[in-house]
C-alpha cells in the first residue's frame, strides 16, 4: 500500500501551478494566452483554498473558492470583450505592441 | 488508491501547465488549460469538495474555456511572433519564479503547523447542501454582491463588443 | 551748544547737492556747498570763542550706539585744544579750497557731483576729528577713504583715474585692516574704546620695555596710519592719486585726510608713551619715508607728482616728530604744512588750469610775467616749505628737528639733509615753472579772482603761521618737553638755503649743467626716476600672485569647478541621471509591469514569512 498523500503536497502543487501561470504571463506574447495564464493562476489558488478547507473541516474555503470562480468567469467575459476592442483598434494581439503609455 | 490518483492527476496538471506555456498556438494552449482544469476537478473530489468539482467542470470547462476558444477562433489568432521588447520580464522572470517556488515550498514545509494526510472519504462536508446553507445565511451579502458583479460584467461585455468586426 | 552741528552742515550740503544738484543752477550749487562749509567754519570759531580757554576737554554724549556685553560705545563728540587746532585747519583750509574750486571746476563736467563729494568728505573728516572713541574715529577714517576714492576717480571715464582710485582705496584698506586689529586688541585689553577711559586705564599700566600688548596695539594702529598717511610701505597710492582734480589733491592729499594718521597718534599719545618700541618704529619709518620720498621728488617732471612726493616726505617729518615724543611739534608742522602744501597745490592747479591741463614742468617756463599772483604766492609757499627763516615752515620744522636732536643725533643729520633736499626739489620745480623761456604751446595769463584770493589768504597764513605758538597752546594736552635748540635752528636753516642756491644754480644760471648731471648719474638717476621700482615690485610679488590665485584657484577652481560644476550643475546632472534611470520603469510594456508586481509580491511574501517566524 502506498502511504497517504500529505496535505502539503497539494499546497506545493498549487504553488507550482501558480508559478506556471506567472511564467505564462511573463513569457507569452499573445494576449489570449496571457489571459489563459491568469485563469491558471486562479485555479491554482482555488486548489489551495479547498485544501485548507479540508484541513480545518470547514466549508468556508469552498465558499471562497466558489466566489473566485464566479469572479474569474466575469473577468474572462469582460477581458475578452476588451481584447476584441483592442484588436479592433490596434489590429494586433501582441501585448508588446500595445505600449502607447510608454514614457 | 488516492495516492495513485493524486500522483497521476498532479502530473497531468503540471504537464498541461508546461504545455500551456510552451505551445505556440493559442488553441493548443486552451486545450492544455482544459486539461489542467479537469485534473483539478478530480483533485477536488479527492479532497471531498464535490460541489466545487462539479462547479469547476461546468463553469470553467464548459463556459469560460468555450468562451476563450470562441474568441480565439473569432480573432483568428495565429502563432506568436518573436519580440524582445520586454527585456526585464524575460531575464528576471525565471530566477524570480524559481525563488518563488522555493520560498513557498519552504514556508509550507517549515512554517505551517503539521498538516494531516489526505484520505478520500475522511470528510464529506463539501456537499451542495452545506454550501447552500452557508451561502444563503452567513455569506448572503457577498452572494448578492457577486450577482450584481456578474450583471455588470454582462453589461460591460455587451457594450465593449458591440460593433461588428469585419 | 551742540557739537554735532559742525559735521552736520557739510552733510546737509552733500545731501542737497547730491540729490538735487543736477537740477539746480551752478550758483545755487555753489551757495549750498560753500555755504555749508562756511557756516561750519563760523560755528567752529564761535564755539571755540565760547569755550575758551578750553583747558579741560568738553564732550557731548548723544546716544548709545552699541551695547553688547561689556562693550558700550556711545556716539560722543569731544573737543579739546588738539581737536580745536584740527577743526580750524579742516574747516578753514577746506573753505578756501571750496572757494578756489568754483574757478577751477568751472568748465568741468559733473560740477554738482564734485561739490557733493567734497562736502561728504568734510563731514567724515570732521567726524574723525571730533570723535571721542576709536570707533567713531574709524567711521570717519573709512569715510574719508571712501571720499578719496570717489574724488580721485572723479574723471571716471579715464582708465588711469579709476585705476588710481582703486589703488588708493585698496591700499588704504590694507592699512585699515591693521587699524581694525588694533581696535579689537584695545577692546580686549581695556574693555572700552573711549579715549578718556583708555587714558585712565593705561595710566595704571607700566611703561613697556619689551614687546607687550600696548606695543601690539600701537603698532597695529600705526599700520593704519601708514595706509592713510602714505608712509612706507603703503605710500604708493598717493602719487597716483594725483589723477584727481587739483583741489582734491590740495584738500585731501595735502591738508586734511593724510594728516589723519598723525592726528590719530597724537590723540592716543597716552598709549604711545607707554610703548617706546612702537615709538621708535614710528620715528624710524617717518625718517625713512621722508628721505626716500625726497630723493624721488628730485627727479619727477610732473609738477603734481613733485608735490605729492613732497607730501609723503613732509608726513614723514610729522611722524618723526610724534615718534620721538614731540607731539605738539608734529601737530604744529601739520598745521603749517596744511597752509603751504595746500597753497603749493592750488598754485600748481592755477598753472595747470591756465595751461589747459599741462602738467609737465618741461613744457612750462617763464610764467612769472604771465601769472604774477601765482608767482608770488607760490614763492611764499616754497620758502615756507624750505624752512627759510621767518616763514611758518621754519618754526615747525625746527621744532621737530630740535626734538629729534635731543633724541638721537644721527636721525637729526639725516633729517637736516632731507630738509636740504626738500628745498632743492621744490625750488627746482619753482624755477622750471616760472623762470627761463616758455617752452609750451599755450597762452597763459592769470587766473580769475575766485582762484587767486584763496591763494593770497593761504600765502599770508604760510608766511605768518609760524608765529602762532601752537606748541605752547597745546601744552595743556601735551606737556612741553622740548625747547628750541639754537644751533639746530641754524644748521637746518643753512641746509635749506643751500638747497635753494643749488637749485638756482642748476636751473636758472646753468640749465645745461642739470642735463649733464642727469646723464652722468646714469643708472642711479633711472632708478630714482622710476620711484625705485617699488610699484613694479609690489605688482610682481603681491598683485600678480594674488591675481593668479584669484583667477585659477578661486575662480576656475572653486567657483566654476566646485560651486558651479559639482554643486549646482552636479545636482542637476544627478537628478537628471536618476530621472533618466527611473523613466525606464514606465516602459509601456505590460509584461514588465507584471514582472515588477511579481517581484514585489514575492518580497512581501518573504517579509511576511519572516515576520510570522519559522517553527
């Protein structure tokens, strides 16, 4: 029989996924891919919430996770609408080229 | 049994995550993301969060990712071109990330109190009934506010994306 | 009976002429200027008549000027017999010169400015003379230096005039620095600057046989006197100051300002009595200056320069007198010198005015028929300065030489030799100007009455002034120690007459001999004619290094390099540099911003983790 998984592994997994999300955010150039990395980050945080909720045997973590999901959905909707607008105005999906706020 | 499941689906999640970063085409990245979300849903089930797992699949996998794929196909996003404008992100990103993971790992192992093992079946408290109870009593205000937030998001998305794209 | 009115009238004259003179007519300007000095003179006469016999001093206190710790300096004015002599000289001779200036400056520009400066000078000089403490005297001292600068540089469009004004002021300043140090030392030693209080304080101190604080004070004050009264080493400004109009030379550089040094030493004679070493220094420098300047005077060709060096030489005589303790003799000579030197300068001015600015003796000659009044009055002055028996200079110079003989015989012989030289060069100038044939290009004739009347008045004073027994009258202030030495009288008079005879011989009877003597002397003549190259020495050793330091160290190094470069511009550059660096944060690139946010949040995590502690 394999030994049971300690909870800390779940948390470390969450950390790794979050780091991957950040890496995607920093290294990818297409806006849509950047958005997907953001979603990945949010998912990693959800995992962390649920893991802690398991530890303390309380349901509050699930509630928070639920709210995060809702907000992530709303954000995805609005964010994609913004991407559409930016694409309309700039004609590009590379975030490096949207830099008119540069000094 | 749970250990095996955990290891399999953790690995799947991590591999899909790496795939998300390294794929050139957005569609491939989107599919990788769906993979990540599904694995996470299984992990939620292992942790006894059945409602959340279902919500994850329905909301994320069914709605958000579909939306993403719609937009990718609508904008005809192709493969990315190379650019070197953001030098700081490219140079400092990797060291920072490694540092980040190391710090978090250290904190988790050293600073948190002793965490219990995870066994499937130890806790079944994540039922829809429990969540519903909390949601409509203790977290009523956030619930209502979230509803208004969704409403605003809908309106915002409609206004922003109003005109036709040729 | 208010003493402050004496300097007040010239001050009013200065203000009125200075502020409104441009719009007033010449006669009104004259009225204000001459009137203020005349009123001052009459007031002095009335005051002295009222205060006679003035055996004790009379002082008036007006208000406390400085009150700081133990130091209390009041604005006080003070009259005793010494002050009375000075007051009469300053206002009387000053009045005559003011009247003369109406004629001399008639065709010059800046007419009202000239008279306002003259009045300002009178104000400061009277303040100096009337002061009852060292600080008021210093105010007057500085003020006359300022007026000297303003008046020497009167023709300010000419380079040589402004340079001369600068030189006068700067060299004076060096002396004034010594004077200030003397004042500071006096404050430390006596806790007061009041003359009467210092006299009371010093009476309890022993006579210093070695160098002590009193010697230091007196020597420092004497440094100031060398600057103001043109002694070695700070005499160099006086010959250059001849760039100013001739009445200025007469008033400031003959009769009044340059005598301030002698007056100062006489005023604080109680200090000098207690410091014999300082007195020796004073006498020695006075003697050295007298003979030094006399030798230069022999070779000069500009009539004003001859008289300028003569002034330096005669001032040396005065310092010699006070240096050997004969204060009243020194003041006596001061008075007679005021008469005949002012007369000499005014007479020279009369010649220069009529010759339209010609000052070179080689272009004059035979003027005795064209300008008779000037001829006779200048003759009287020359006889007086040579110590011809009966004239004023004879009595005063003799008083000094008798005292010197009693003090140290070798000084006496040098002094007598200098008297002979004095007679020689003065009569050289006189004969070159008035005898022989006219060597110039103009048509000279006598000056107007407004110029000749003061000449006549001064001639009367120069001739008969010796009979005013000033030393006896001053005996209440300075105990009369010396008495006339008959053999000394005869010796000095004979040297004077010898000088006159030699001058007659060389310049009237055998003019060619003067030329051959000059070429025979050769290098010695060149050395003396170039004033012993003292000015060049000063320029080379003092002025040029100072200029070099100012230019390279202070200007290029400190001002441009340090203050402009490092501090002001450097600050600007630093800010710009940092701004340029910080600007790059706003790159407009979202990914960079995200990376920065990530780095920041990582930092926060680490800090929180550390704060939370590790178990």
